[in-house]
C-alpha cells in the first residue's frame, strides 16, 4: 500500500479524477483496485486542484461523519474545488454544524418517515396514471421520458410548490448542475444564474399568494421568523429540486435498467412483489451511479488507512466504492435481489445523510410495484443512451417494449 501511495502520490503521476467511465452501473474496476492497493490516494481534479480520494467503507464513513472534515471550507473562500464554477455557499449541502443543524431543522419536519408514508398512496396513483398513458404509446417507448423523469418531477414540484409545466426547464438546469466535464464552467454558471432568477420570481409570487406547500413554509421562516437568509431560501429550493427530483429520477432509471439487463431479475419482482423493498436496497447498494462526491476539507491532521491527511487538504469520500467494499459486503460485485442489506451509503452518512431518503425510497418502491403490476412482460427494446461528463451515471433514454 505504501509503495502504491508513493507511486501515485508523486505530482507528475497523479491520477486524474473523475475517471473515464464506461456506460452502465456495474462496478468501477479502478475503485476495487484502489480499495486493495491505495485506499487513500491523491488525485488531480478538473480545476487543477488536488484531493485525497478515499475508497474504503470505514474511511468513507469516518470522513462523512466526523467533525474533522468540513463542507463549508470546501465551498467558501479560495479553497480547493472540483470545478471553478458557481457554488452555493448558503446551501445546506455547504454548511457545517451548527449552521447545518439550524437549516436541517427547518426542512426535516416536511420530510419525515411519517410524511413520506402519508404520500405513498398519492405516489402510487401518480405512477399508475403515468403507466396507463405509457400503455397507449407506440412501441418501443422511452421509459425515461414517459415514467422515470415525470414521476419524481411531479412529486417534488407538488411538494415544493413549483408548477409542473416548468418541468422541462427545471430538468435542464438540474442536468447542468451535475456537470463535471459535460459543460463549460460558463455554461454551468449560466444555468445556476437562470435557475436562481426563476426561483426569485417564484418566491415573489408565493409571498403574494401563499399556498399549502414547502416553499410557502420556507418563505414564512424567512419573512416571519428571520430564520433563513434570502440566499439560504433560494439555495434550499435548488437543493430540493436537484436532490428531490434529479437524484431520484436518475436512480429510478438506473434501477430499472439493471432489472431489465438480466430479465430474470425483473421476473423475480413480478413473481414476488413483496420483495420489492428489500430489492430496492440491494439495487441502491450495487448501482455505482454516483461516481464522484462533494469535496470536504480536513480541519486537522487525520490518519486514514495509514495515510496522513493534513489540515487543509481536500478529501473526496466515494460512497459508491464504499458500497462495494469486500470487508462489509461479501461478493459485492454480485447483484443479489434476495440479499439482506443491513446498511449502505447510497443516501450518504453522518450529518449530511439525505433528508429526503425515505421519500426517495417510497417513490422507488411504488414505481417498481406499479411497473411490475401493469407490465409483467416489460423488456429492453434497445440499448440505453447514457449521460456523460456528469458526477452521476444514468440512462438518458431507456427504450422498452411490453
């Protein structure tokens, strides 16, 4: 391990990150090699900055849960960056406690397990309605366009209070914000500025005519209790749209792709729909969809797998690699829908654990239940078209027949 670290740690031999990935959601071979030979290794980012890449489960958990690593220091000032694009310094994703705790307390009541379960019936009805419309389409049909994108988009628009008719614009902005190399820095910045302008106008309209939605509640927290700054309010909206819609949409498309890739997987869920919740957890563990991660900066010297990360160094903790760590998940490269997954890191870990995890789970479960119930003969009708140059891997289109 020390030899591998010395080899890859020399400036002239730094690995470039993100790596070049093949289409699909199968295990990334470079991750397995690094977990074995160099679990903490320096890499060069598109910005030109360097960071420590952390790949083992225990180390990833320590980085994500420990107070020794700061998100705020990776988003404010002139610190290291993945790209030199517009950041959201007021975002909950960019905050450390106690600021993060204050922001999370405002949003958590709207995204509790109980609230997510209360939404389950409406999500099931929405999923069934979309599939009923899909049944009338010519075959092959694109499942992304007709199902995996409109379902979570409608859910988050209704929850937040964003008009569904603006879905195409929101989708384009969300895609731009996930770019690593797909767009130029100027294009990403322009998309963030456009989205900020749109949300500023929407907030003004909601101030005049409040409704029973999350955005109106957040505006009240800003205007009445002065618990949110204007920047925090806008950043909240961007994070909720990006995480609540973009991540769930990508995951749903990816999970269905994995099921159809080997038809016996989909057939198992058709025969045993009660196994869907457990299968979703295994699919989330297996799918190496998020091939990057948010930067963090060490606030003190920390030793990870024998490597000293110095105070001020940037760190990338790869949850996708941690979910395939052989020390935690036996035969991690095998997708076993009957596997009991005790824990995985698909929703993160520590204070930044995804606040909407349960709502995402409900959507994934109800989407698959509706799909196997209405289309037991669903099958891939051609190769998927994949996103590229983004921090996530996901089907951009998914042609299917039934």
